[in-house]
């Protein structure tokens, strides 16, 4: 969580979306849901998923936000007048 020197309380920047990937086998996830909810067969599990789809999606979204969100940014608004203009690069060997 601290590979970014500016935003130390944010998840590290990566080029692939590992934040939303679960490496747990899907059969384990299914089994845990079935055990927690007392589901004994595949038909009841299918009905449970259909009836609770919105709640499941909200739960997954909240977990992702908790694990990957940054702390609130308290920096004031930056305007163009506050920025320094870019200085032109001098050619190699040129004196400044």
C-alpha cells in the first residue's frame, strides 16, 4: 500500500486489475455461501442467487471499496494560475 510516495494511503498502481480478482476457487466461494445460508441443493442455491443478486453485488462492491479506496483527499483546488509554466529544454551542449 505504500509504493506511491505521494498517495501513501492508496492501493499501489498496477497495469492489470488485480483489485477485483479473487483467487479463491469458485467451488469454495459457492460452498461458503451455501453453508452460511443453509442451502442444501443446487435448485435452492440458484433461487437464492436470483433472489439476492442485488444484495450480493452490493456486498461485493462494498468489500472492493473497503479494500481499495483511498483516504479522502484534503488538497485544495488547483487552478491554472497556480501552476508554473514548463521551461523549454536546452539542447545538449548549449549554455544557459
